[in-house]
């Protein structure tokens, strides 16, 4: 079995059900974590993390957390924004600029030049 992802490939996405099926033999004392690691190719550290989350929160703990993504993306790709969308877009841009100022750096011009306080 090859370790890690193939070059240029993407990370494997595991659903909560797939994670549970992987750790189920360990929970039922049918297999050791080492045997499951060899059978599935999942690292022992990953299995340990899944077991810990399952023991703490059950199946809910195995669900993947959604990442917030870019808040400007939904406005940036549209050609014709409504007046409300224009205001929301401007509001988000100002919030981002405010957070950047709090962290101590400024963007000049089109944003390609960054200066620090």
C-alpha cells in the first residue's frame, strides 16, 4: 500500500459513516488499531483521533467541520449585483479591511503592495 496521497492528488474525504466503519472493529474489540491500520491504510494517529472524537461526542464528533471559505466569492463572480448585494459586498470589504488594520498592515493601491506599521 502506498502511504500518503499520490503526487498531485487530493486529500481523501471521509464521511462520518466511513470513519465509524473504520473504527467499529476497534470499538467492538474484534481488531487492534494496528490491524485496522494495516487493513485500511489509515494512519494510527488518524484512527486515534477518530476514536477520541467518537468517545467524546459519538457519531456527531466524526462529522467534518465546514470551513468558512471566502465571503467575497459569491459577490465577486456575479456580473449584475442588486443594490442590496452591492451594499453587502462593500460591508464585507470594509470588515476585512478593518481586521487587517487591527493586525497592523495596510494595502496600497490595488492591494498588491502590503506595508506594515
